[in-house]
């Protein structure tokens, strides 16, 4: 099971030097868990900094993992 926080996703999408640390867990979509709050945070930043198209592409990529909703239980 792999969970990557928002900063990891943003680093990966921006192809920053630290992106190499996130590539393996993010590409293993069968073991990837993506909290819905992470999708929100990443899309918010990308929408503001890169535009709607890039934000939508990122959300699509993130949804390849198992998306987990926020719950109170």
C-alpha cells in the first residue's frame, strides 16, 4: 500500500529533482491509495498555477489509484 501526500504529487507533476522518490509508488497504481483531500489540494494548486487543463490531467492521473473518501468512522 502506498500513500503519497500533496507535496509528493506536486513534485512529481512538476518534474522536480525529488520527483524520482515518488515515481515508483505513483506508478504502482495497484498499490496506490489516494485520499480525496489530496486530489483537492493538488488540483487547487495546479488550477491556480498551471491552468484548468493541467489540473484536470493531474486529477485523471491521480484517480488511477484507489481513491479514498473522507469519513468520520
